[in-house]
C-alpha cells in the first residue's frame, strides 16, 4: 500500500512579523489535535520582531518540537548584531533553539551551535533586554524567596533605562509582587499534570523598554486603543514610556491544568472558557486537587494579587492561553479582573502574561480612579 505524502507547513518571514500574522501562524499550527506534519520556518532576513510576536510563534512551535521542525535562518553571527536584535532580545531564538530539530544558515547545519549558545545564555542582561529562563525549573528565579527576587528585579531595571525612583514606593512593591506571583505560577503549574512529563517546554521572564506601544497585540475590540487614549488624560502627559514585562511558558495551559484534561482544547470552547474563568477566581486553586506542587499560604490568591497590582500600576495586560485571550485595562473603572474576549483564535500551548507598565517620573502622579484608594 502506498503512503500519502503530506506537504509540510511552511512559513516565510521577511522584514517584519506582526501580531496578527503571528496569530494566523498559531491557528495553522494548532489546527490538528494530533499534528503529523513537518514545519519549516524560513527567515531570509533579520526580521523586526514586534512585541507580542515572539512568544506567540515560539509557543506554537512546542507541539512540533524535535523531528518535525526545521528552521532556516540568516547568518548567526555568534548571536550578536542583527541576530541579537531579531532573535535574542525577543526570545524567539530561545524557542527555536529548544524545539528545532535542524537549524540551517546558508546551507550549513548550525543546530548545535545555536542550541549551545542559548543554553549558555538562558539568563542574560543586556541593553533593553533582560531575560531569565527556565522558570518552570526554579533555576533563574527562586520561587520561594521574594526578598531575593526583589533585589534581582531592582538591579535589572537599569538595563531598560529605568530607576526604582521612577515608581512610587508602593507602586514599586506592586510591580515586584505582580512579577513574582506570575513567575510562581509558571513554576507551580507549567510542566505539571496533565502535561506528559517528557514534554520539552520553554519558560522565561522578559523585560524590555518602549517609548510607544501601538501594534503590540491584535486589537479587534479596540481595548488597547482605548487604553492609549485614556492614559494621557490620567497622567496629564503628552507621552508616556513603558516597560514590557512578559512571563511566558509553552506548557500545560490554564484550562488543561484546571480541568486535568488535555482534550479541553479540542472540545467546546465554552468549557475551556469556564475552566479559565474558574482558575482566575479568588480562592480557586487546582493545587488542592492535583496535589503535585507546594501549597503556600492561602491557595488561590495568585491572580488576586496580580489583578490588584495591575490596577494600581495602571497597566495594560494580555493573558493568552489555549484558544483564549483575556485583557485587563488598569485605567478602566469597569476593570474587574481579566475579561475574556469573544474572538476566534487558534490553539497556543502554554500561558503568556504580557504587560505594559507606564513609567512615571518622580513628581508625576496618577489621580485615583477608585473610591477605595
């Protein structure tokens, strides 16, 4: 009996990659519950990798990790120069190094060279690019020591042209608490059941600086546009700079973790949405049922702390997991935790919390939006 050859999924990247294109790639790579096609990525140039792009594409690659994924790249240049700007600073290079079976440049196989480079620099601090990798293993950040993490984060701010004094002391503590809780979530859940134990996953914290934030995410309902319109009136400033905080993993995802059912991403979307909404509720924790990770303090408070910190910082946050996208706009009086958007998206492994935090200089203040502040 003959065999039917299936054409590989091929994606050709040129000068730039938009978040909308990244979502189309996610939809294509996540279309099949049991993927059986090879994937070929071709980067003929050093693309401009927009914010909100690298983690989308990188996470989508996880299901094709190993033999199914080949990547053609421009000259590696020992990770420096244009390579650094396109692949390393965005963390797209980390995902390619982790999941590609073969990496080719100019006809030469450079797979081991690239993999060794990213293995050696899984923690890095450079101009406008701080990355701490292997969060799910507790290597670059100790998830049990918030005091150590505070010093770690404060020392890293200088690499993104920010000083601790750019934040009110209370807001600085909100920032620290927010990031630490998100990192703890990765450590506690990303590689846990029902994800098969042998699954290769990538996780990291990424910190960058931006002086403008348009086109950071697909915005079909105008949420980001409304945020950027509202913020200047609150700050009384014509322009506000931002830091981007991204805590990302391509592991189990919120819905599968909450339901303990990996098939949740292939059934009714309402069930997946209900599982995510349940996980985001106060005092809701799968830890008590799964019993496979440490329970600290009062379980189920993680997203409560994250919500409160985002609102205090007047930040804009995107939570992308599975087939779902949720938004929290910290400038909106209507913001009551994350809101799931009614949009059709493809399946993306893992969970990403991508946050834009406005930087306010000494003496600048945000008027209270809420009566209890």
